[in-house]
C-alpha cells in the first residue's frame, strides 16, 4: 500500500466557445463537474476574445 500523494486524474474536459462565454455558464460547467477547460479560439474576432 502506497503512502504517497494520491494521483488526481482529469475526468471531464469542456471546450469553451461563444456559447459559454458568460461567468454564469462557466460556473454551471464547474458545478456540473468539469475538471479542465479547453479554449476554442477558432470562432470570433481578436476584439471579441480580448473582451472576454
């Protein structure tokens, strides 16, 4: 039996795009159990990305 630190593994990865750019949407995803966010920069302009 190991006495070292437990390894935490990523279980849920979510892609963040224009549909979930509000703080409320992101908090909902965290509350739903998302572990890692992937940013999708393929949609929108540079100005829109800088705004958020």
